C-alpha cells in the first residue's frame, strides 16, 4: 500500500509538472511568428513592439524585451478580454478614459467639453464657406451634433459631473458666436436633451459614442424642416414612423477598446411607407447599384473618406440635391434623409484617403450642382480641435 501511495505521488507530481510546462509553453508558441504578430495589437491601433535593440547589460533592454515579449504571447488578446470582462462584472473598467455610468453605459470622460479652441477663427472659416456657397447660389446650413457625453451627462458618476462645466454652457457660447457672425446655424442640442428626458428609446448607443438611429432621426427631421424653409419647397411630411423597425449596422468603439463582445446590430425606427428604391453610385466609376440594406455608416464611411457617397431615391417626387460635408454622425442621418430627398452627396469634411486629397468645394459644386451645402461637425471636434486642423482639407 505504501508503494502504491509513493507511485501515486510521483505520478501526481509528474502530471502537475507536465501541465505547468504546457501552460508555460503554449503562450510562448507565438514568439516565432512574424506577420501574425501584428494582428495581436491591431485592436489597440498601434504597431507591434520590435525586438530589443539595446545591449543586454542596459536597463532599457529589459523594458524593450518585456514589450516585445508581451506582444507575441499567444492568446494574449483573449486573456486581456477575459480579464477585462471579469473586472467589468464587478463594476471596474480598465481604461484611462472610459468609465462605467448609469444603466451599464460606457462613457468617455475625455469627451466632456473643457475648452473652446480658437472660437473666432472657426467662426471666420465657417462664415467664409457660407459666403462662398451663397455667392454660388447655394444655401448653407451649419449643424453641431452634441456628444453622447453631453446629452447623457446625468449618466456619469457625480464626481465627473462636478468636475466639468455643464454642456449647455459651451453650447450657449457656440450659439452666441455663430449668431454674432450671422452663420445659418441649425441647433439640435436642446431637442436631443429634451428627447432624452421623454424618449423611451436610447438616443445614443450604450457601448459606442455615436447617436443611435432614434437620435439621428431627430436631427434628420430638424434638418429637413430647415431645408423646407431655406429652399422654399414643400417636400417633407415628417418621418411617419409606424412602430416597425429595420435591422441596421452600429458602431461599437467603446466596447472595442475594452475588448468586450461586440454587438454590430441595432434597430432603426422605420415606416412601411418607406421605399427600397434607394441607390448608391460610385463617384469614380459612375456605377450605380441598389442598396440592399439600411444605408448608413458601414456603407458610407469608405466612400465619404475616399471620395463621395452618392445616394439617390428614385421613388421621390422632388429633385432636391444636397451636399453634406460631414462625418460618421452625419451618415447615421442618411437613412431618413434619403427617404425624403432625391439625391444626397456625402463627403468627409476633413478625412481623406486614396484619390481624395482634399475637399474641393468648387469642384464639388460644379460637379453635382447641389441646392444646399450642409456642414456637420461633431461637438467634440468643434470645441476641442483648432481651426487649422478642422478646416485643413477644405479648399475652394
């Protein structure tokens, strides 16, 4: 019996040592990989750490080695994901910028407005663009969508709410500046804040910074009412939501930063009266295809960064054509704008890629001859960025 126990102890020891060796070796099997290693840190939007270049005797060698080693551990991303999920269940968010707010919402404290960079320079640039459009017979409208962190300020922990001034203070500064400079400004801030208090649907996504289709629909509704006044055309009879919905794409930036499970689908409020005769045209080849889903950010993003996203409603009775100088927020409005407007040309006012080297307003107006030009800048960029950065790619 004693012999058997002795053998059992040896076998147990061997098993534990073997398991320990396996758990030690498996993560390190990623070390020899080359191209695959880059995928490990792709989510973190950075380059993979290179091999140490310092001498083995240098203290810096160990810092470099640690970064090189960590980037090559197999299953590192899965381990981080599990670790963050475990912490999240206890209400802990492992991020310098993101915090856990009311109802389990993720919020970015760095998106709270704490400064207004070069305000008059921004007003001058917008006014200059407005004048240019009007001189060419085009109506001009400026919109400033609020961040999620402004509309859902009450979802922040109290200590963060106390740290930053109320968003209404900053939007009042913007309103005063824009009206003093005679800029045709369409405010959507008060309407969204009012809807937040009364609307049963979320106006922004809980795991992302974008407004939801319910929030973007409010802004689209206000813009179309404004266009009716500016163009003096009776073309809009309201959104006419009937309780039906369409499955649509959504962003997931905050959840992605934390390596959480990602939900890419959302419900867009819809109407059975809406048409599917929505078409997208390639701005370079001229090829037109019918849209087979809700035309929003996933469909438009690449197009508006590389050139223009051209959306046509072949069922509408009007001939209104608008040029949107916008961003991802504006693309969430397109599903509703396109149900009521004949043609929408959408391009990013700042981001450029591939053939698109700038946003040449002169060429865009000559090419598309829009009835109105709408500049849509997200609150965060408008307040925090300098005028030189915001308008660096706009040419005319």
